[in-house]
């Protein structure tokens, strides 16, 4: 019996593609936000809504950014999934 090849679906990328300049800007903004304990708004890949909170930890080994929201919940977001960072507008 011959094996039939099943059609493969094109996989969606796990993380969005960006150049080094964009990644460096995000890294600098994250560092500044964490050092100054600033509340920021984060746009995250594959999330419908933005996340507002403060950066509490940046894990170098796992590349996870720990963001604490206003309800004190910790969201662990992969560094490459952060699309943009904005200041909060009040």
C-alpha cells in the first residue's frame, strides 16, 4: 500500500517577525518601564485587547516579561509577542 501524503496546513508563525531595531526599542521601553515602575499599555500578538500594567520582572532565561495589572494579576508574556508599548492616557 502506498502512503498518501496529507496536505499540510501553512502554520501561523509563533511570534511576529520584526527587525532588530524594533526589538531594541521594545527592550529599552521595557527596561525603562520596570526601573521607573511606570504603568504602560501593551499591545500583544494574538490578543484582542491591550494589557495595562507595570513590568515587575524580565526573565532572561525564558524571555518572559512579567506584567502586573491593576487587579494585581501577573501576566507572563513572551518578549517577542509584545508588539508595542504605550504610555497610559488619563
